[in-house]
């Protein structure tokens, strides 16, 4: 069924075939679905003690709220100049600096991940942990 759904560019979600489960989910009060900006709050609460807090409270990287975008833009604004000031010719072989700057401006949630990766590599190169 999954493969058949993909052929028609549909996403197959088995739980949605369970009528009672869908009715239950729709009947839940809103404060259990999202609380203080935490999506799927009730399900995350159920996982307490069964998994780590990092996993339990994980947020998808591609989901942004208006509150998040300002924080991300601020983080990118602080990190980008730092990464660019530590840029060395070796990094030109691994990364395209212009594309990194463009992604950071246009898609800060994606740019921040790449900036953190580059910063980590720069620190490892400077400490001698790795060689490029």
C-alpha cells in the first residue's frame, strides 16, 4: 500500500485508516494538541520517562513559527560573521561560501545547521583534531 500511494504522490499514513483513532484525535481539546508552542503535547507527555528529554521534546527542523524565525535569524546573524572570519582556503574545497551565505539569509533554519557544522569543523581544524 505504501508503494502504491507513492506512485500517486500520496503519503500513506496507516493510523489515518483507523476511523476510531482519527475520531479520537479530532475530539481532543486543543490544549492537549499544542501547549506553549509544543506540538503533540499530550503524546510527548506520555513519553516522559521512556525516552530522553532531547528526543521527547525534539522539533522538526523544517517547522517554523513566527517566534522561532526571529531567534533563528538572530543566531544566524551572530554565527555567520564568526564562521566567515575563520574561513580558510581548505573550506573552499568543501563548501561554497556564497551558497552558504544565501541559504543562511533565505532559509535560516537550514543555514543555521550548516553554519554549526562548519563552525565545528573549523574548531577541529584549529585544534588539530582533524586535517583537511
